[in-house]
C-alpha cells in the first residue's frame, strides 16, 4: 500500500523553502535557488532535465534518485505549476518544464480555476483540481494504483496537507544557507503533536537529509 510523502524537499537552515518575490523570472523567489543547490548539482537533476551525464554521483544524488522511487502520482500547488494567477487566460501555459516534464505519471494541480487535463510527452498528465486538497488526494491515490503519492510543493501546499494530517512521511534536505525571508515550511507547525519522529538522517556533500515518519 502506498504512502503520502514529501521527498527531497529543500529547506534552508532558517526554515525557508522559497525566497520572496516569486515570478516567471524567479520561480523559487529571490535566493531560493540557493536552497536547492544540492539538488541542482546531482546527476539525477541532469538526467531528469535531459542535460546529459553531468552532475555529482554521491550521497546527495542517491537521495535525489530515491525520491522518485515508487511514485505513482504527484500533487502540486498552482504556484508550482506556473506563475499565472487568476483565470488561465488562453491556457497556453503548460508548466515550467517544456514538452516532456520530469514526472512521467499523473500530476494533480490544486487550483480555484478549472481547466481541462493536459497530456504531455513521457506519460505526464496534468489534472486540475478545484474542489480542495482532500479531493486531489483521493484522485491521486486512485491514479497511483497502490504506489506512493508525492506532495511536490510548494510550501503552502505541503503545509495544508501537514496541518490536515494527510502526510505519512517527509524527506527534508537541509541546505547550509540562511536566506532570511520567504516562505517558511514549518513555522507554527508542531511535528511532534502530528506524530512525526525522525527515522533516518544522512549527511550528503551539500545537504543534510532527514526523514520523518508519522508513528
């Protein structure tokens, strides 16, 4: 039976997973890319974006690869899908990733504005869910066919699922940077009260990896 998980989600030492002023030119916000630098250096990142055989093959790469194992579907917040706010307009925007996104499974995008599904190359199908996080999760579980559902972000989406008690496991990658402001992942959330315990940790080349599991 699959679980609902967050995997390879980057956090700065002061708790931020995105910087301020996110827009089409800064999808992770100002200084946000510094938090994900460990991932950008890996062979897995190069592979998933069709950038050849470059990148590091160490511990960080092992964790990056592991994050994609047994994933049957994804859930993304609308901000993770793109910078457009409000209505979809001419619906020409199909995500940040080009014609072949790196998901290769059904992806459920949370939105207040309905939109028809988008079939992409490589097996990714974007579905747009406008009736809440529980509905999106039910659809994602059905689509996953017994595999895991990965909550991909952004920060607000993970916080919603955490506070609703719907996440079973989280792998957080702590990057050795302080960015000072932006979107804080865990501010005001009591993981102990939610039942999470650290079950694994490892030190990579550019991040510390912590896995928390709900008891």
